[in-house]
C-alpha cells in the first residue's frame, strides 16, 4: 500500500501537492479541493483501462434466482464498487467449492441479448451493460441458489480520513501527485501548465507500466468495463 496520507502535519498528498503548485496560500486551496484533485487522480490511475493492479483484483459471488437474468454490479450486490469484470463462472453449487462443477461464461454484447429470445437452464454467456450483469440462459428452479463467481477490478475507496493511504504500492504515490497536479491546474485555469503536467503524468504512467508489468498478467485479456468510457480527455 501507499505511504502518503492526507495529514497536513506531515509530508502528505496535500502538502506535496501544494508545494507542486508553487506553495500557494490563497483561499482557493482548501483541503476539500486538494482532496478532490488527489482522489480524481487516484480514481483515474486505478481504472483498468489505465493500469491494472493486482491489489484491485477481487472475487465475489452472486446467488442465482429463478427466472432472473439481470443482476446489479454494485455495492449492494457485491459489497464493493467495481470498474470492470475480468471473468464470470457458473458453479453448480450453493456454496464456493473446489469440487463443484464449473463453467466459464463467454462475454457477449447487450445487442446479442436484445436480438434473442432467451432460453432457460445453466448460464453460459453474459453481458455487462451499465452497472448490470445479464446472463443467458435464464436460471430455472434447478439453478435457483446456485452461484455465479465473478472476478472483477475493484474500485478503491476515496481517501477521506487524514490517516488513509492508497491500496496500491507506494511507488505510485508520485504518479498520483502528478495526476492531481494536472487536475488542479486544469481546474484553476492554468491551461498551459496543465498541458505540461498532463504529458508528464502520461509519461510517468507509461514508464511505470514498463517497469511494473509483473503486477498484472494476461494483459491481452478482454475486460468488460462497467459504465461509460473513462477517457475523459486524460
């Protein structure tokens, strides 16, 4: 995990960001604004379209229900927010078991579902659309209470308490700071400076990708991203 916190009394994300912004002391650099820029960079960096961290891979289960082929991919269903789905597996069991019969579901587009009358039985394909997971065939009473096992990219919680640290290695703290600097300069209207910081931020990510690719195997795997495109001009 990271080492920098939000604590103003020690070297921290806040104090380092203020220093990077020229030690500004005006009322525009409130803790709330600093935290927002820091968390925007943290959220962007940890999205699987930017860098895939082992620390954010997670497994969870969804219980199937009769005649239900739509399940929420949110904290209510999974217990945490996610940024993407790596894989979905059907378990012919009501509990996670190494001896249970397993089937890996194949990803499809939502259009595939829209163009077909779904059959019933054990799920074999899935689609991610918005914050929902769709499966086909549709479970019957035979599959009721069986499990779907999901491998996902977990979305890290924002830093909020002054003692919070990131869940990714501390070497990435400096990358987050550069991203936060870009967010801040863009927000404050320093367009030329923001463009330079943006380039430095992208360069740092690319350099760290080359140095730390061991953090994520299977870079060519297809990832079903949750929600809208995350480009946002970064």
